[in-house]
């Protein structure tokens, strides 16, 4: 493994994509090669993808006429602007198996305060839907203790019993009246106590802070003013943003951010819902808030052919590496068999396709290596998470399954890996890849059923009864759990469902690492999704998994309303580092017009998403309770955490499976021989005992 070298992150970006010039980060070459990255040209595919054209305003083309998109020449002098202590190399220290993310001191126990009883609202047909009665009787003392306990993200068996006893939340009775927008932002209130001129009521002004701040400090009201600043002043603006809101590296755990900016330059087509430009918006939000000061930044190299071959078929990769819009032949047998073309054209052929898949897969491998080398406790790659790709098939906007390749890398040191998928679509590609192993458990929360056009919601798999192979001899049997959800699920319902099932899976399977696919198409208002989730409810899943203290690989996925994808992944980045962000977006962020207006969130980080495009909630309390009961019943078929020898010699799962089948066949043959020998011995014994007491006459 080569050493990390500090290099500029943005010296090849256009000025429209630059928020903070000269940012420093690490480059990675984990196999000893440093591959150059070239920016591919972009063009639209010959055939456009058909989908819902509502809210088209945030597409990349709508901003293409802006003067901010003018290109700029490379500036090689930007590499030394942020050479601060936050960019020092990490100490090669080990970490414990589990990390305590609560860095505050344990508070002293206060006298018990009376708990204010919260009134629950139920649907009108309470006779059919009210299932609050416990599945098993609970004594009054236990019920009282449950009420006094604070809710935990990762719960014990007692916590799960309490959550089930309390019942699943019902649908919002007045959803249009519900809002998550606060009248007063508590983060801004804390920040105001630290800036010049702030004074509490009836108290003198904070002169110490005013003396600390220079009257000539750079200040900008919008991005146009930000562009006119010098490089040093831009750095100062971002640094002040992070300092004012107390953003710094967390104490006790380390977070790394893996991102190659060239991945955002690719284009699926003007009418295709997948927009890599959403990664540009995510990057700008992360940098605008100053979150780069809380993490280690890595610019990973692209994955090479050999690394992609860990999972994918060689013939498929060869075809993928050579196909272009110019030489694609729709009548070619391979073109159809490998998943390209068709009526929907979900997986179009565009310029730079091979470079695109290499870049996002390389970032996932980079993040996995950081976890294995214990340089990070949480590693983030928002460009990855393409969970539909199969071994030799492109599917659902996915060409290479970076998740499977990253998990296979984690399996070289970890005996058990838990994969969690909160994309609105079932993670069928990952589940299928590991269906014959007990070293990976897949847990997917997704929509299942019929879509608005009368067809099965893509990919049409993932019912609660789908538990993997049915052959009892297959060691992967029972090592997948699917949570099918109906349209319109609300925040509280989703949070209750996630914490109840996920905590049970972690307790039962006992993983050593977790991979979480955080697809943002499960948000409310998504072009393809059918849920009503808000940003903080989606981020609650990351909080829950983070509380386990296990090594966490956090990756992106779906998400087809770019502004909300960027909001969500920025918020979840802050969750990973333990930071709180203010609701009003910073004035110096580029493309701010993408977030402005009532339909675009009024310039807020946490707007109400369920009010813009609300789906009818078809998830009753009874339905959710029955779903959880069936999911927990399915977990009973899991024989517990498998005890296997760690694969450290590079033996593939396929070869291990062949050896296992040979051993199992030998055991079966031996058992059959013992049975036959036992039958023969009993026969001979009876023949020698003619006339004995045991002989029937």
C-alpha cells in the first residue's frame, strides 16, 4: 500500500463547481499504482429515457445558461491554501472493536420526573387497525419501567418488546398541518452567542468576541460576492463558517470522505432521471457548511479491470469497457443480453461510461480499505451504492455493483458483514450476489407492490417471504430479510420500523462491520419514489446504525430530485461527524437558485418534503405490526452468527462453496454408510438370536 500524499482536490474543477479553492486531501493508490484520471467528454445517448417530467427545473440544463458555468484554467497554486492542523496525517493507532460516539460526560442522575403522557392519534377505523395490545402479557411494573426509560437508537430485546407493546405509529391525521421547520433555529441561536455584538437581555455586549473578530473580516451576501474574493478570503469565509458553528473533528472516532470530482461530469441524458450532477450539489453543500474540517478527505483513483473482475464476468467487463454511443449496435446480441437498450433504456450508453463506473467503484474500494486499515471508523462515498447491477447484467441505472466488490474486500478481514439498504427500490443485486453465503446478511427496506401504471414496482422482488435459497443445505438460507413497505409511509412509522427490525438483526447476526446504502429516493417528493419521508427521518437510520459502534461504510444510491438528495447526504454527513447544521443554507453556496422558491424548499436545509408531492399513506398500524412480527419470525430461522475461518488467502467465495459442497457430500456419504452398517448389524444380531425373547413368534 503506498503512502498518502497531500494534493489539491479542485485544481482541475471549473470555477462554477468550486466552492473553496485549493482544498487539500489524500490520494490513494491501494494496490501500488497511480492511475491518471482524464475528464471524459459528455454527450446525450441516442435514446432518451421516459419518466415523470414534473419539476424539471433543477436539471443541469436549466443552469447551463448561467455565466457561473464558464470554465476556468487550472490553478496549480491553490494546493497550499488550507495547510492547517486538520489536514495532518492520521496517527497509525488502532481502535477498539466498538466506538462510543457519545463524547459528552455521563450526566448525574436526576430525580425522576413525571412523564407527560403523549396522546396518540389513530385512524378512523380503529376497530380494524388498533393493535396496541401487547403480543404477550406484560406486568404493570415492567410497563411502568418501559415508560420511564429513554428511547435508544440500538435497543435491547427489552427495548424491542417495549416498542412493539407501544405499537406502530399511525398515519398522520392532518399531514398538511405537520411541519418540521422550526420557528427558531437552535443552531443559529447558539452561533449568535459567539459572534460580535451579541448580548443576552439586560447584560452588556460580548466585548471579548468583538475584540477577537477583525473589523476587516471578509463577508459575503451571496455567491456573486464570494466569487469576487481572493483565494485566501474564500478560505477565510469557509473557515469562519465552520468556527462560528463549532464544527471540528469528532473526538473518539474518525470519519473519512472519499470522492473523486471527475465522477460528476458524466451525463446519462437530458430526460434520464439519474443525474450525477446531484453529486456536485452534495459536494457544494458539504463544503459550504465547513464539514470538510471535520473529516479526512480522500481523492481515490479509479478501480482497474482486475478489481472489477472480483465480482463481474470478464466478457461483460470487456464489452462495457469498449462500448460507446458511436459503436453501440442495438441489434447486437450482447447489447441486449448485457442489459442495454430496451423500451425503457434504463441503462443507456454514454460517453465516458467505463470511466464513470471505475471512478465510483474506486471510491467504494478506497473507503473499504480505510476501514480495514483502521484509519476510519466511518467511511463515506456518496458516489457509490449502485445496488441493482448483476454479475453480467446492467440493471436499474447500475452498471457495476461497487457494493458487492467493497463487501468482498471487507470479508478478507471480517467474518460477518451486515448490508442494510434504505433505497426505495429493493437491493436485489447485492442480495443475489451473496445468496449462497452466511458471511453476509442483507436487510432491505423498500417499496413492494404495484406502481401507479399498474406494473410491479421495480425490480419486483423483495417480499417479506423472500428469505434467500430454499435448499436447506445452502448456507445462505435465511441470511436475507426483506421489509416491503406500501406507499406513503410517514416519518414516525419508518423510524419505528427501522429501529425495531434493525436492532433485532444486529443482535441476532452479530456483524463485525456494516455497509449502509443510503438511497435518497425514499424521500418525500422524489420523482420515482413513493414515500413521504423527511430528511431527518432518513438520517435517523444513519444515527441508529452509527450507535452500534461498528465499522461503517456509508454509500449513496438512488435519488432523483437532486436538490433533496444533496440536502439529505449533507445532513447525514453531519450525523456521521456529530455536528448540527443550521437550517438556512449558507449565502456563499453555488447554484443556490436550485434550493430557492416554495417548490424547491425556500432556501432551507430541512424543508417539508412531504407537503410538495404527498402520497396517500397505505400503511396502517395493523399492517406495520404484522410486518414486524413476520420479520422477527423470519429471524428465528437464522442459526446465529456463523463461525468460519477468515478468508485471508484470496480464495474466492465460489471456490469456498465448492469445497464446502465436497465436504458436505463426504459427510452425507459417511452418514449413509453408518446407517447401512447399523441396519446390517441389527439384521445379523437378530439372526444370531433365533428363539430369543425379542423374537416374535
